[in-house]
C-alpha cells in the first residue's frame, strides 16, 4: 500500500490477526511503543537500529483481541512537540493538505488513520499528542485516564502525564480499540457540562465560530467556567515537568539541536520557579477535577489553530486546551466539528471523570450525530 505521507516507518502488509473483538482490524503503532521484531526508537536517530524483543502490554492485548499489527509510525523526536517534522525520519504530511503538519507528537498515527492506511492506530498523549493529530487530521482520538492504560513497553515522555491511546475514523472503532487497550468505567455522565471562558488562548476565528455552533448543539446550555491561571501558563508548567524528566531519561543520548534545546528548560529552572510550576499544575488539576465533578464534563476546542505548513514555526499554544486532561488525569475524546473554507479539519474535545468512559463515548456519539463533521481527505489535496 502506497504511503505518500511518510506515516509508516516500517510496514508489514502481510500481517494477520486472529479471532476476537478486533478480528480483521489493522492497527499501526507509534514508534515509542514496543512491537516484537519491529523498530522501537521513539523517533530518536541514535536509536534507529533498535528492535523490540517483546510486545508492550497494549500490543499484547491487541493481538489477543485478533488485531493485525501492520507497522511502526512516525512521530516527533522523543515525543516532545506537536508538528512531526522528524529530523531523522523526515516529515509526515497531513492527508488533507500535503506539506502541512499532521500535528504531533503522534503525527504518523493521525496521518495513517486519516489516509486509510490502517483501521486504527496507537499514539501516546502526554499533553495532547493523540488529540492534537486527531484534530489536525480530522479523525477521532481517545486519551484514557491516568493509570487506566499500561505503560509497559512505552518509552516515556513523563510517566505522570503519559497515556497510550487510539485514533480511528469513527467512534465505534475508537471505542472498540479503547476498550481493549485500557480499563473502561461504565458510569454515565450527569450534568449540562461546562465550557472555559477567559482562558487567555488566542483561538483562530474559524475554530472559535465553529465551536460556538457545537456548544449550541448541546442538549442543555453548559456552564461557563474559568481557571485561576491562563492556560498558556498551565501548559508551560506542565512542559517544564516533561523537560525535566526527559533530560534525565535521555542523559547521554545524542539528540537533535532542537530537542536538546527543549531539554534545557526543565533542568535550568530555579527551585523557586519550579515550586511555582508545581503549584500551578496542582491547582489546575484540582480545578479541572472540580469542574467536571460539578458539571459532568468539560468541552473545549481540541486545538486553537488548524494545521499549518511544515515550513512555519510550530504554534506554542497547540496544547493549551489538551494539556488540562493530562494534568487532571482524566479521559478525553477529540472528534471532528467541521472544516475551514480551505478544507482544513477542526476538532472539539470532551473531558469526563475517570470511571465515566462509557458515558464519555455516549455523549461523544450524541454530539457526533448532530455535527456529522467527519470527512475523508481529498486524495488530490
């Protein structure tokens, strides 16, 4: 199967599955998740020749459910970033517009699913890295709650925030894979929900306008809530923790100049500033949990910007909305909400309580049916 997007770094088109709930389903795996006998390098050039000698637990679960594992997908170097222009393995192109970013860090996962190169894919989400590519590629993405999906066989970015999660072209497939790789709660969602205001995020006009139509499509008017700190400050505080962890974890490993620079931010943080960062993360975690507890769910744009050309700098604010679910440790779904006049996808995300995964998918299905916004890429884009 042709891959003009550079989504797959390794393909096994002869892969076969077995019997089970995922029989006949083809699944690609992000390069930081171990698949026995396949490359396992997290997008890091120094590890290009590494091959996994065992399956990660999530891959074992997929195989036991009958899925066929078709290959390894491109990603941001070390899973830090949201563009997927890898300095060692090349850029992955957005199936909706060639030369544009598919998002990241699971950009290969988003592109492969959107282009129909596999039925579903696994990515990893530390501050939004499943949901950001879902948004830029116009597909569906699910981030499980912290502790509800195994990190066995994962090359981590920050274990306190990391979650392995699936991407797919519809919610049924997303839930089928999500139920296999993670632990689902059957609690439903009660409440009218909440949306963030005064969040300090500059949202592109098409996304802001489309999000308003999404809010209007909800069965009940949601509450309007705000957080103590601007979301850019919350995202930066989370990033500092990721930078500190990865700097220690990758000590002595040769990485690109760009990643090396990102890994300096955490270690050079003063004790006073680090303490403030931790306080902000804790406050944001408690606030988001309280909002969801009181209102049932939290709904936001997935990202404030649409996909952008690879030659442009990566917008820093891409994870300003998505980081909140990781910091709160809660499950979240990203689903298509529309397209810009230029044909670029836009997604909306829903965050719910841990244990309410079934209710989260039920609500996502209700909204998806009203929006009807999924659209396959134009192959001539």
